[in-house]
C-alpha cells in the first residue's frame, strides 16, 4: 500500500469528511467487512450530514480526484477513440 501526501485540510471541521473520503478510497482493503457493507455505512453517514456538510464533502472529493471523462460509445476502456469496429487496443468496449 502506498501513501500519498495530501495537503492539510483548510478547516478542522474538514477532518471527518476527509476520513470518509479515505474510507471510500480504501474500500476494498478494510478488514472484516465487505465493500457493500462499507458503502451502506458511508451512505447512512452521508445522509445524516447537514446539506452544507454534504456540499463541502463534494468540494473536497472534487479537489482530491478530478472527475474522469464521461464514457461514450466511441471509446474503449483505455479512453482511446475507436477507429474500427473493434478497438485496436484489445480492451473491451464500454457498455
């Protein structure tokens, strides 16, 4: 497991929100539970947040990982445009 240095939170109130983002990032590596159980718990916690805290969580998440480009039918999983009926990269098409 590698560790990435992240900038310090701007506010002390961001720490719990950043911890939930870390849980989601390490979803598959949490012992004694399944990813489905973890997601259910995170969902309950996020539903219990005030709307302002949910917006802040979204802001923090957007800063940590920019959104991936939306898949389209003209691209394969590698993100390369498809020039023929089958992708030349050998990866499956996005459904």
